[in-house]
């Protein structure tokens, strides 16, 4: 079965990227590049979901949405 999740990418001050999945608490990783962070978070999601299934837990549907709002001050 295929699942889709929103991934939040955060640029860090040292040039690395953090990737997290808001719908899966604690599912966070990083990479030296944006592409590497995305590769790592895909692996983290797969492992996270495998554990959930092994424990008999229901996999959540990602209900999150993101909207960027510009504010001028």
C-alpha cells in the first residue's frame, strides 16, 4: 500500500537540512543536502510505518496542509 506524507525541510545554519514529518511525531532526520535529507526521511518514514504495522497500530492519514503567508512590517 502507498502512503503520502508532507515533509518539512528546514535549512540549518551549518548548511545541513533537517527533514521532519508532522503527521508522524518524532520522525525526523537530516542530510548534508536537501536531496540527502529527502532520501533519509523516505527511509525513516518506511521504518516508522513498518514499526506501526508490527505493533498493530493504524497508520495515520496526513491531514496537514501548509500555506505560506507574507507579512510586511
